[in-house]
């Protein structure tokens, strides 16, 4: 399985749509077997989605993502795990161990629906590895 993570300064990039680099990690079960960097700078959304799919990525773990990009990735059979923040190595380990969907790795300001009262709008975390 291959996962793609947009990176910025060793962390998950805040927005997949504008990320300059993509880290592609090959996993064998719970173990990382290889990693490589791919440049995304200067590419439009359709090209970015095509690159991710062309690399054979099964998952994209990212921060924010536009609805358009999410739809394109879904059409290319790439699973998306958005609203993630943190150090890249911690994210990879948490994903491999099946504990990435917890609140510790959610982007600041994002919350699961129904967890708190008061705000009208709430994000959703409908994705699970």
C-alpha cells in the first residue's frame, strides 16, 4: 500500500491543493518499506490528482482539501483522510497503527460532529483506514 502526504517543513501541509511537495510512503502492513518525494509545484488540481493516482497511491493523508480535489481523487479510486495535522513521521506511525482518526491529529479548529455544543457548523471525519 502507498500513502501520499503533502509536506511543508516536516509537517502535513495545511492545504493539499497548494502543497509544493508530496511524500509517498510505501507500507508493507504496519511497516514502512520506502519513501520518496514528488514535486507538485506549478500544477493545477487535475494534474495534482493525476500525479497522485499515477504514483499508485491508495491513500492521501492531508490537512484541508477543496471539495473539487476530493471529488477528483475519489473518481480516481484514491482514498482521502483529510483534516490531519502534525509531524509527518508521527502521522505515518499513527496511520500504520490504526490510531490516526483520534482528536490528537485533527487540524486546529476542526471538531467531530456532536462532540461539543454551541457552534452551528461542525466538520466530519467520515474516513477511516
